[in-house]
C-alpha cells in the first residue's frame, strides 16, 4: 500500500496522503492488479479453465454460463459472450450485475434454474478489475476521502460449477444451496457510484465520474441495518444458528467494517471467518468465492459441511446464502 500512497502523491499536484493511513484504516496490506493487456473477461476465463480442468469437464459439458461481476469489458455486448468465446462454449449465456453481490445473486438464479430443471450444469464466472476505477489524482483531502474505499480495490477471477444432483433420501443431508435471502435499500444508491460507462457519463465530462466515489458513513449504516433486520430470519426458517456452520464468509471491505457488521447482524465469531482482505484486498464480487476456496484449501470446510455466505454491496444490498458442500 506504500506504493499506492506514492502513486497518489505523484499524481496529485501537492496532495500527499499521510504515510501508512491506507493500511491503518482498511487493514489492506497489498493488492493484485490486472495486467495492462488483460480484461475482466480474461480473469474469468483463467479461473474457469482451471475449474473445468480440475472437474474433468469440457465446453460441451456446460449447459449455461453466467458472467457475474461488477466489472465488464464493454458496455455492449454482455461480457458473458466474450468469456464464452474465449472458452469455446456454445451454450446460452447472460450477465448478472449487482455490484459486490453479483456472484451471490448468480448463485440464487442458478439454484432456481437447476431446481426447475431448465439446466443441469451451470458455470458461474467472475472477473473483477475494480482497481481500474481507483482515482489516483486527487485535488484535496475531501476528494481523497470520497475515493478512499477504492484504494483497497484488488483484481481477481473466480468460477463455480453447479450441477443437478440426485434427490437425497435424507433431506437433512441435501447438498447444494439450501436457502437464500436478499434485501435492499435502493434509496441510498448515490452513496457509491462509478458514473463512467453508463448513460449518465455520455452526458458528462467530469473527470471524477470515471472513478469510484463513496459516502462511506451512510453506506455503512444502510448495510448494517439490512444485516441486522433482514437476513437473520432465514437461519431461523432453516432451523440453523451460527454454531452450525463450519465457515461463514462475509464480504470484506475493511477489517473495522467486518467486525462491526458481523457483530451487528449475526454475532459471527472471528474463528468462523477466513480473513482474505489483508493479503488480497477488496476483490468485489470475487470476495466470497475467494473466501470459500481458501476455507476449503485450509481444511476448514469440506463435503457435507454447512457454510454461509454474506454479501454486502453498493446500491445498497445485502444477501445471505446457505450451502451444504
């Protein structure tokens, strides 16, 4: 993060961020940046190729592919087509976009499509390059504060392969997505924006519109309330509580926000979490797949275990997905 601070100082015509502030306030120690010759689709493709190879699956084995991310290659066409072309897929495709909850929403959609037997095998891909929307040239401390959350942005790809299973004789051991709950407070949408790339930016020449801007306090308050009041009832409906989960993933923006939201919404203890933020930064909607993969690699969660994924996104929206691996 010292490099980020140096970049801001070099680009900002006099404004110098206090040394160490970025890491101190976010907990991020470093970020991964997309290559100059790469697009968001390339990050998704790399993850998908590895996943399909590990599963022994090929392009003809995929019935539907969803690209789920806040990032995109172009305003048109849907990035899913670009990903599919690079993977050699011939199946139907579409995009799902809901900021950092994009993958979580794609999981809910996939569950519905598989349950209704419209598709048997669905590939979810994700390519996130939010670092490209980080503003380095800031004129003053106020602009720096509005851009501050973006200095922890990091780039990553992810992929998940979902397929229909046989009906379990014991419903308590059914694998896959057991339940999902989403909530939104859409009136706060102006609190976190990237205007560039939409119809508003066509009519605007403002430099700051190309970069991420956020009113952190209002967004944090909105997400805290959604987590506290709208998501926990799902656990009761499923007859579960926090102690039943081997691992709980929570979208990670900063370590202080993580502790605050966990306490406010679910009382999630630290030992149920996998903290990826310091090493990997905020990878937008790839955050929860990254945490889940890390938990499985570390042996914290495996086949038969219950896991919960809690998504938090600009908009604002919050989501909870419960899965048995």
